[in-house]
C-alpha cells in the first residue's frame, strides 16, 4: 500500500491517559487482548469488569513499523484518515448532502471520550457518535499483527475506514435509529441489529477503498494484495473465529460484529461496487428493519 505521498489530516488531535487519577487497567499484551475480546463478545467496557479499586499503571509498548516508529504510525493514520474524508466528501456531495468531518483522536492506554465515557485501550479502536471522533490507540496495530494474525498497513487502513464508517452511519441517522431500537428489543434481538450495524461499517470501509483505488483522492495507491490483506483482517476478527479461538465454542446469539465470512463479504461488496445504496445490511431479517432503509 503506497501512502507516503498523501496529505495528513488536520482533523486530528492527540490525547494521553486520563481519568482523574484512576490507574491504567490495561497496557499492551495479554490483558489488553483479553479486554478487547471481552468487549467484542459482550459490548461491556472491560474497565467495568476489572476495576476493583486497586488499579495500577502498566507500561505501554512503543510500536514500530517498517521504516519508522510511533511517529510513522501517526503519519500513516492521518494520511488514511484524510483519504476517507476526501472520499466521503465526494460521496456526500453526490447525494446532495454535506459530510461533517470527524476527528481522529489518538491516545495512549486510556481516554475519557466526551459523551462516551472513560475507556481503555483494551476495547480497541472505537467511534463516539456523541463527539464525532474516532479514537485510536496505535498499539492496536501491533495487536492486529501479533494477536490476530492480521499484519500490514492495509489491515490498519481497514480498521480506520471501518470506524469512519460508523461516522457515516451517524450522519445518515442510522446510529440514532439503533439507539431508539435498543429500547424495544431483547438483548438477542439487539445483537442481531448490532451485527448489521458493524457489517455496514465494513461495507463502507470497502467503499472507501474502492474510490481511493479508483481516483487516488489522497495519493494512496491500493493494490490487489492490499485488498487481500484487508479481507484477511476482516476474516480474523469475525465473532465466530474469535469465540472459537478464545472460548472454545461459538454462540451465534451473542454475536455483535458478524462472522468472518460476513465481514469479509461486506467489505468486498463495498470495494467491488462502490455503491453506497448496496450497503443495506439491515434488509431481509426476522426483525422489522424498515426503519433503517435509506
């Protein structure tokens, strides 16, 4: 993946560990991985499960990438983020809408997201609809390689584009509809909707890759091998694969992000078509999802 000629996003800010003196619950490594898996399976902030009043800081691994270290990772993240902004600017204009730019917020260890609360790196990257920010601890890039067998910059780009996909959903009103639906559905029914929300974000990540590849909006060059790498990342973090790996069995009713096959399918569909209208992952279910149709 060629990206070093691209412009870095100005919609960017850095943060550090926060929380009013609360100790860091997770650093890099095994505890961070456990916390991330808990979050994927249950949607529960691991801080709520592990906080016992005796929180001690853990050191954070400084990650490296070929040709540079953490600074290089930040540059990469900002370039890809700017690429997503240029693509979605264009798509929204074609829809007669204005794309309100999200902000990329990088942090270390823990962060207090306005409107979304205090969380640690263990939850992985996330989007907060309350403040329109994508939160990213760069250590997750190393986790993708070491713990999830998803190495490479293309896998990192997929993660960023997926979180931006949640911002797109927020602007299109999908996130609000999800909040409304939560009030009237059982946990099992809501999990089904959550899967569809995540799969749509995967689809939008593929849409970004489609247009970046087609027009090189931010001088990013995406090759077939890069798409294969992103598809591998989508496959590696499917609910079924993670549950089988970490708990020894699969519980479909608890899925919140989709199976490996589903995640790869929707990313590829977004990449192949580039057509936002084909990303209605909420269609054809046993739950009345007409409210999500665009």
